[in-house]
C-alpha cells in the first residue's frame, strides 16, 4: 500500500499536460548536450594533448553563467517557455554548424573553442528555465517528485548519451555523431513548443530590468536559507563538479589508460548513481527534510570523491563514481526544491538565475585543477579540493544552523516538498 502510494506520488507530475511535453523535451536536449560534451572533450584532449586546454574547453561551457540572472529576469517578464524555445533553436544551429565542419573535414580545435564559447553563453541557463517551468506548471505539493523526475533527464542522458556518443564516435567518427546530436536537439526544440507556462506581460524597460536584478540579489542576500544554499552551490561547483566533469577525459586517458569508450563508462557510472539518487528523491517525495539532506549528502559527496581518487583501476573507480553520483543528487535536488519553494512566484526566475550564477565556480575550479594536476598530480589535487570543500560545507552548516538544521525550521518542513 505504502509502495503503491509512493509510486503514485512519483509519477503524479505526468498527469500535467505541460510536464508530458517538457520531460521528453528536456530528455532529448540533455542527450544532445551530454554526447556533445563527451565527444568534444575527448577531441580536444587527443588533438592538443593538454589537460590545461581541456580545462579551458570545459570552462568555456560555463561562460554564460554570469548572464543567468538576466535569463531568469527575462523569463519572469516574457515567459520561461519563450526563452527556453529560443535557447534550444540556437543549440540546433550550432550543432548543424559543427556537423558541416566535421563532414567537410575542416574541423579544427579552434572551431571547437569558438562553438564552445557561443554555446557557453546560453547553456548554463537551460536548467534555470527548466526548473522555473516546472514550478509554474506543477502544484506545490508535487514539486519534490517533479524535480526528482526532471533530474532523471540529465542523469539518464549522462548514462545513455555518453555511452552512445562514445560508441558512435569510435566507430563512425565526428561527422556521424554530430548528425545524431543535431537530431536530438531538433527533437528537444519541437517538444518544447508543447510546454505550457505562465505568459507574463511584456515590460522591458531597462531601468526596471536593473531593478529586477538588484531586487533578486537582495532577496537572496536577505533570506538566510537561500543565501546558505547559494553559497553551498558555489562551493560544490568550485570543488566537486570539476572532478567528475571536465577532468574525466584526463582520468580516462592518463590515469586509467582507457579509450573514449572507457571514458563513456566513467561518465555513465557517475550518472547512474545520480539517476538512482534522483529516483530516490522522487519516490520519497514529501517525506524528506530538504535542508538537512542538502548538507549531509554534500559531505558524503566529498567523501566519495576522496575514495575515487585512490581507486587503482577503472572497475573500482566506477563504483566510487556511482556512490558519488548518488550523494550529489541527494544533495542538489533538495537544494533546488528549497530555493523554488522559498522564492515563490514573484522571485522564482530571479532566484534560480542567481542559483545558476553559482555554476560559475566550475571554470576557476577547472582551471586551477589543471594547473595543480601538472604540479602535484591528480590524487593530491582531489584531496585538496575535497578537504577544503568539506571544511567549508561544515562552516556553512554552522553559520546558518538555525535556518538549516532544526527539524522545526521551515527549510526542513516535509510540506516543503
């Protein structure tokens, strides 16, 4: 009876027509993104042989993080669906450009960096628009299950997208894999056209836009729960995500001495753990304590990454990555729910835009890791990142203890999910 009720809660978001369109739209887009990231990261490493250039490529993927609050404000004003559709048609155009370059044999690392710069200006805001649309179209009591289900689009994409992308790339080459990537982006755009959402009035005066930006930042600064969550988001993006994202091609090639297919299995292992964690969040739904989960599983994430750095072989490394992926999802999904719930309709887009701004921790984290790996090695770099990250996570938990830890705190109310 209880299991059946949990399953009913988990799949309740699909009763909403908009979500039935958004889920496949986000899934197809995520598959394209994950295939593209893996293929281009491997291409840069093989063509240049430089871990620093690999780190630079990944850093460019987050270039537009600084623009995320503006995307959030634009979504609040003219509708998040309209912004998301515009972004996804740009993905199609960039992928078709890469397809043409690869097919003609003209593709060079410089082209990859230019395309990465263009996509990096808008891609970081994709998740902001997804989350805001879910919050607009799903009733509040179903927000936690919906966010967990939505997260599976990314996690499953990292599993299947990375494996399929690596396999197609290894067998057929860059041109064919980019045709597949382009098709995923086209499907994502067409499905996004069916998504619902609030149609906001068009008020685009520049002074008001500036006021909205300041208003959103002020709201986060004056709300202890939101401020603590944003600081934690910045921290994990600086010290945790680089280790299981942009640096995995280096780990595959230089630490484990495996090819691009082996790299795909590493990416898929982390994603499998994240998928399990996301499903667990969806299944448990409103029984969770968001703020406590956010803190506890951030610490568990760092512990798993420390273990990963010491694993001597790909097989044991994959196990550590599965556990790290689970901890990551169990920390970040409750964080997103916490921010969306506390922001309300008025600040939703702006707060998620500020949340996306925290992703800007990834580029300096990647670049610093690239330098440190050349100097002290991969395992030592991971240890430094995880120990610093764990210490600062504890500091955040203590600094905002009254808002984050008591069971009676609004941030831990089960009704918040």
